[in-house]
């Protein structure tokens, strides 16, 4: 059975406040003359290696784990799951 490298990106929903992103933007970037950067949003990146029969099963396993184990809050966060490759 192949092992898939699965990327899970968890971000705040567009209307949700992002205090960490705002702090990085205001206190680091703008104060250090990066005024061309207009906004920062912060998220979590999880890289998983998953045994599965195909890509769809690997994505489903990752998404189900994130939901079942409350790795993210579906009310406040969005969760995107992508296959990044197969590990030989």
C-alpha cells in the first residue's frame, strides 16, 4: 500500500479575527519598513504520512482525523487537505 504525503492547512475563516497575523503585520513588518505588505493571516500546517489505497482515501483519512480529534474548530477555521506526493 502506498504512503501519501498529505498537507493539511488550517486557517482562520476570512471574517474571523487573526490577532497573531495582525501582530506580525503591525509590530514586525510595518515597523521594519515593509509597508508594501498589506495583510498577514496565520495558519497551521500539518504534514502527514498516510497509508492508503489511493489519494482520495488518504485525503479522507486526514480530514476525518482533523474533524474527529478537533484539531481545528470548524466554526472559526477552514481546513484544506492536499496530496503532496507519494513516499517510496
